[in-house]
C-alpha cells in the first residue's frame, strides 16, 4: 500500500559537514563564471579535446573460471582542462550489457573505438552534454559483455559487482589496469569519487542493485524503467510473464568470449529459475527491495505507467521500500510504455537531470530539493506535479464487487457484496477484450463498475485485489485489472513506439565530434482516442497463494489469494466510471495454466484495496447520486498490447 512520507530536504539526511565541504569545493572548482554561490554548471570545457581512455577494473570474481580475476572494461570521457589544473571532477556512470550487442537509446547506438582502443562514440547524450560542464562520463561493460571478462548472470552477484567495483576504483578501493591482461595499474586520481549512476531498463536495474549494496561514493542514481526484483520481471506471484528465463537473456547479451566460457553459469540460471514460478535462492540474490535499508544514494525514478516490459510493480515496490527507509527521492510517471524520458519529454528531462546532478554531485544549491516530488503525465504532453507522492491524504480504500442484473456485469461500491460470479479462462482473450465488453455478459470475465462519477476520483500508488475463487481444475491463473471507463485521448502505448513517434528532424544536446554527434532524432506523442483506459494490472497463479512455492489445486475447493497490482497515478474524471475486472489468462501478458479452469468468485470474500486520494470519503462523494450506467455497447481501447518483450532494454 502507498506510504506517504514527510519530504525531507537533502541536508537532513546528509551530514551538515559534508554539505558545507561540498559548497566550499563548488565555489572554488565549479565550471562557471558566475560570482557567489554556484547554481548551474556551464559548458566551459572542450568536448573535442576531452581525455578518452580505457581501464579494466578487477571485480575480485572469476565468473568464467579461467583462473584469472575478471576485469570489466571501463571507457572514460573526461574534460582535459581540470586535469591540467589539478582539479578533480565527479562521475556520471552507465553500466550496461548493451554497448556492443544491441545498442542504447531510440537509435540503438553502440560504442565505437579508434585504432588505440579508445572510445570514439559513447552512446546517448550524457557525455556530450555533461563533459563540457565539468563531469566525467564512464561507460561500463558489464561482466561477460563487449570487452569485459566474466559471465552475465542477469542481475546477480557478477552483474552488480561489475559496476560496484568501478565505484570502488573511482574511490581508490579497487585495482584498475591499463589493459585487459597486463600488469600496469591505473588510478583514478582525476575524480573526487562522487558518482551518479544512470540508465534505462537493465542499466537502471544495475544502478538499483549497486545502490542496494550501500557502496560509499555512490551519491545518486537515476533508474529509468528499471527492475527492482528480477523475480517480478519474470513472474507475477507464480504466473509466468515470459516463455523463457534469465538463461535466454544471458545468452542474448553474452560476448563471444563469454559464450565459450560460461556454460556453467548458464546452467545455474536454468536450474535456479524453474518455470514453475517458485521462489528460489536465485531470486533472493536478485531482489534489491529487501536491501533498501542499505541505500545511501538519492534516487530519481522514471517509469512509464503503461510499461509492459518492466512492469510497474517494480517501481511501486522500490519506491515504497525507499520511503520506509527515508531515502531522498523523486519520481516521474509517464503515460508511455518502455520509453526513455529523453524521447517523451526531452527538454524538461535534460534540464531536470542537469540540475539533479549539479545538486547531488557538485553540491550546488539550485532549489531542486524544494520542488515537487512527483511529475505525472495526465494526458499526452500534459504534466502535473505532486508535492508528495502518493499525496498525504491518500488512503487504501476497500471497494466491494457485487452482483448486478446480468451475470458477470456487477457493481463496485463500499458496501460488502453478496452472491457469486463465474467465468471460464480463455487464453485467446486479453484485458482489452474484457474491458471492451464490460457492460455485456461474456463467459471469460467478471466485471464490476461504479456508476458515472459525480466528481473526479484520483488513484495514487499500488492497489491489491483479494479474491476467493473455486476452480474446476488443478491449475488456475488469475488477472485483476482496474479500468477507467470513459472517452479520452491517451498515448498509444500498445503501438510500435509505445507512445512515441520518431521524427526525421534532429535536436542537439551538447557538443559533437566527427565520431560522436550530440544530435538525435526528435519524437512526438503517438496518441489514440479510446473509450476506456486500463490503469493498473496484476496477475497470480492461484496455486502460489500461500507461499513462494506452488501446489496443485483441489477442484471444487475455495482458495483465497491477494493479487498485487501495478503502481499508478490516474484521475478518473467526473462522468467516467471505475471498473474492476477479474478473469483468467491475460493474453500475451501472462502465460496460460496447463488446464482451462472455470472459476467461481465468492463476492462476500472478494475486494479491491485501492489507494484513493481522500480515501473512502472521496469515493462516497464521487459516487453519490450517480446516474445509471449507459446502455451496453462495445468500447474501443488501444490495440491488443501483443506479446510482451523479454528483453529489458530498448524497443524492438
């Protein structure tokens, strides 16, 4: 459930002494010509003449079992002038498995190198923009990828250690070398050790994992569309989200050298991640949420509320865990799918990221810590802010489904319902099919709606749906979705761009060289006119209801389970209706069970716990005097989202 926590100024959780030192250093070393306290880094250094070098950092592991400690490749771009003057600079770091195999960003950029093996093009705009402003940019090849030793273990010890070792090296605690196999050491005397990690999807996931180690020197992370628990990337409470496991993903990004050496690691991924959906020690190792208490870094989260690749349970549970431990944090929630903010809100993101890093890494008092905690996209390119997220008045409100005048077309209210509803799993149908026929009896779902609201109603945070169901077979999967029933124009998250269209013109963000342009294809919102919007989803295997291990069901016996729904922030407008749908397999978003069950819901023991701003009183006001539901018709939504990607990276 949502945990609104008092927002703290940065100086309340960092020592005042540290803040004072940072301010003093900023005044002397800041790359700005302004007098007085520095508030913004400016592009006073040459990008073309920047130092480009490569270092291999010892991780202390031997994942590929070749008898040598693994070294990970670290490509560095840093301004030359501070080094000449003896000034030290902070680091922005992106640790990724994608620098050679798959590419980064909307244009799938890969690293390129000169004849000496030094990086020429670093993907994305971070180096182009921030190096002239007095930052070093570091691109780390995760173990087993590109020019690094070791094996990819998909979010496990090797992945996280790959990046953590680099943070340690930047702070003088690990050993680096000038070559992959040589003995000449390299030191990072040019940096002050202050590091910020950034990245989308797998890259952002590694930022989460490194922060969860509590490593010193990591001051902030900016995880974009990132995973917080790898189990929740592959399963939803026992229900499989993909038809493959982490072994497939490891093979997808492995370097040729790793493929030749890492068969044993691959087999451990197979053995440790059974397709049963059972929780195993492999998943415990890859659960960063449990270690949120160790996080020292501030966190700026960005996620698409319609992300069906890294689904938003990952951002909701991470946010709540960070809140419980008082971590300074900020969040952006868009209407997109798995899309980088550089491609859905470019100018605002670059400006915000600039000020965020200036504050966190250079110590500038630029006021970003006094700004609202959350930015939320209400309509395409229309954003609102929230001082706290979720708002302080948010309360989990229990809504009850009840029977209506037709089978499977029920009510949703505060009072406890009665009776039963029955549906039969149909793996050929999805949430869009269910919502389109919400006002009609159909055999594959049970739907429950309010009447048209008389006031706006805002949901903010994560919901839960508790279901008591009796199956006719020994296996059963459940889906629960919350739907806003009413006309709207939304980002077309189910389209090929997941809410954006890529244009032909380019915009430039930073300095360029002949080998590394700072100019990127522009984008605009791809929209769809709809009659309904699915705003939150959750899935579960009924056999996993009591523990992390599934058991066969007894046909004819009632079982109770609670489905965790994805975090969201959505306003159901006046005149629209709020709906809860309970069904079986959500086509292409979870895999079907081995049987085709019919399930009977006990409505007296079924409920939705929804985070409403204003709580139950707000729901009562919004549904008071509600008019009857409109006549049954087929409603239009976005197209069927289709098969979810099994690659936590760029769109394909």
